[in-house]
């Protein structure tokens, strides 16, 4: 609990807007799976939970999405910097969800190592 204090799982866009302060206009303009939305999700989470680092994931894991495997992962830092990465991964829904979270954890680990320097 001293390192991980909580999370928000927000599949529906109204949760992204209402709880993480993601812009409705950006969702409309860029879609929920975009670098803009991933950035705002990570910033919103970092601010709401008063974190040093916050990570967000937004992607298409299926079963019906045309951009299956597309994911944006953002990490917001307390120094206002946000790192956003875009990946195109393969697999069925269950595998993609695992790959999305593993990739996010790898990026978070890199940032934790950089943050402590």
C-alpha cells in the first residue's frame, strides 16, 4: 500500500470524463484509443490520487474492433512530464489484455528506475 494505492478501470468514456477529467471534445476528435486520451487519463489519475507516477492504458482488445491490438500507454510524472507509447500487438482478447498490461508494467518499471535517479 505504500507503493500502489489504487486504480480505476474505466471502459466507458463517461468514466474517463467524470473521474479522470478526459476532455469530451478530445474523445470525439481523437477517439478513446489515442495518445491524447491516454495522456489525460494518466494525468487525471496522478492528480486525483496524488501520485508520483501514474499509468494509463487505452486500447482495442476486441472482439470486434477494426484496430485490434492498437494500444496507447501513458505514464504521468509528478514533474508534469508524460511519456506516451503506441503499440500494435497481436493475439486474441485474453492475450491482448495480458500483453497490454505487461507492456505497461515494463514502461512503469523503466520510469521508476529513472525517477529514483
